[in-house]
C-alpha cells in the first residue's frame, strides 16, 4: 500500500511550471560532480571486472543461468527507467538534471528513484557471477558508492532545487535504490 503517491497527472501538470528557462549561472551550478556519464562509468567498471580476476584469482562455481537472470532483471530496470522518461517527455541525460521538464514518479519510479543506476549495478553483479571470480563482486559496491556520491546526490540536489516540495515528498515515499 502506497500512501499519498504522487500520480502521473501531477507530474504532467507540474512539468508546465518547470519549463521556465534558467539563467546561465543556474545551469552552471546544476552541473553534477560526475563529468563521466553513468553509462560510461558502467563500461569502465565492467572492463575492470573483466580484467581484475587475473589480479585476484579467487574463483567459485556459479550458474550462468543465475547470471542471465540477473542481467535480464538489470536490463529490464534500465529499459523501464528510459521508457518512463520518454513517456513523460523529459530528458534521460543524467549530466544535466536541470534540463528535466518533469519529475517522473510513475511506473518503475514507484519502486526505486534510480532504476537505471540500479539496473547497471545488477548488470555488473550478473557479470561478476558469470565470470565466477570473487574479485568481480568487490567492484559492485564500489560502483554503487561512487555513483551515489558523484551522481545521485548532486542529481537529487538539482532536482530538489527544481521541483521543490514535490521532489521532497517523492523522496520520502520511494527509496533511492530499493
């Protein structure tokens, strides 16, 4: 049971209020600490995960089916997040949250505030499982911590500045990860 959930209609009506252009100073201050797009960061961690087992060769036997299921769930989270943004006609670009024209709170965003980032973490977990090296699992929490510090928190500050009480209410109702 979800109490007082912000609905899609509120998102669409609020979007109209947020289409006011910002000054260059406001746009500059809303840039995030992370200059690397999360998708590129995901790729860097995936490559590191692939190379790391040679450095820390602690292996285990894992089912490729479990890895496949984790990858499917991770991919579904990513795609559901993108589709929700497209449906709300707002930007998916994570580097400039000030360009957002809507606060998306419906669909997968009723479950997690960061479905795309959660999806990336699940995909990395799937890769670690597939590789069967314990060292790969060390990178998943590191990826999440780095992303939370340099992407998610600054993004949340920018969204709170833009959407105010609506975003604060949403944060109280939906967890950051799960």
